[in-house]
C-alpha cells in the first residue's frame, strides 16, 4: 500500500470523477457554446455558421432586452429583501427561546419545497378574488399576477418567501461563530444592543454575508421555475426573464442557435457579476 501511494500522484484518485465531470458537464457546455454561432433549429444536423448574427439579433430583440431589465429588477429586489429578512429571522431564532428549534425548522421548510409547487401555491395566494387569498387577508382588490405593474414584484415576494429561510441558516451559522466573550466585553464597556450588533456582530458576519449575496444574486439572475409556473412571462412580457426567453426561443419557436446565444450571454453576465461581487466582498471581509 505504501509503495502504491508513493508511485501514484494524489490527483489520480480524482481522475475518475474528473472524467465523468468532463463528459457530463464540460463537453456539453463547450459544445453548446458553439451552437450560439449557428442557425441550428434543434432538429437534425442541418446548420450553418452565422458568426455574431445571433448576438446582434439579441440586441435588436425588444422582448429579450426587456427581459434583461426585468431580470435585474428581480435580482435586486430578491437580494435586498431576502437577505434582510433572512438576517432578521436569524437574529430572532438565535435568541434563547424555548421554541427556537421549531421556529428554525418552520422558517427553513419552504426551501425544501419544489419551486414549481411554491409557484402553484402562491397562485392561490395571489388570486384576484377580493374575498380570498392575500386580497381577503388585507382587504384589497389587486390582480397580483395579472397587473403588469405588480406582477414582477409578486414574483419577487414569492421567491423571498421560499428562500429567506436559506439565508437565515447561513446567517445563523455566522452568528453561532461570534464569540460570546466579545459581547460580554462590549456590555461591560456600556455598549447597547444596537452598538453590539454594529461593532461586534455585523463585522464578524462578513463571510456569511458574502455567501448569501453570491447565492441570492446568482439565483435571481437565472430565475426560471417560479416565473414559468406562475405567469409564463406574462401578463404580456411584464415578468419575462432571460431564462424564460431562451426557453421559449428554443422549445416554442425552435431557434436553438439563438436561444444558445442568449444562454451564453446570461452565463457570461452571471460570471462577471459573481467575480465583481467576490472581489469587493472579499476586500470587505479583510477590511473588517
């Protein structure tokens, strides 16, 4: 066994997994990128190279460009509200409550539910009937998913409801890592609750904040399931995202080359935003 270990580099043990990953993920990804420069319809082998025509068509596509704006608005709303609610929930269940274990399970429960099931559930919550759902609870008469000026924010509320518990768990892990001695020392120095949070807890939550911002941003930029199941991009194009547009271009209109170009732009955009986030958030962690 010792002779085998000395002759075999450690990376050889990872080689089978790397080969499977290359065959299942890397090769299809690279092959898919090549289709972005063709006019393939998705059927047969008949395709021709069109260069950057698909990318140029994307810039002239009002529906696709409008979906970029919707995607950015959804992402900003989800990132801000989801992390804000998640932090408040984490602070609440971190307190020494007898029911904190039950509350943690309750708040995290929506995360494990299928996004499609959540979308169908919230379609009933968002019913336009003034005597039922959210309208009946608040005494309103709003068509939450049928009004173009409200539908996008209704989708955001649905996503926040499902994933705020996920952010809570990550923040909770960060809170568990804050030494109690620091809080006790701050209390001895006369620091109040808000001061202890501002100068003790918040700086030490920097790694948890980085993870939460990264995950919620990526999830918002590639949001598909909830939008497709709840509104299918409607009313009109009010809730179209890049993900729903590329799906329709591929599987409804048969423009696989064009849809792959949209997917390529989306992937590059997500990668660029993620890299910028990592750079600034890591610098913030070091500065704390």
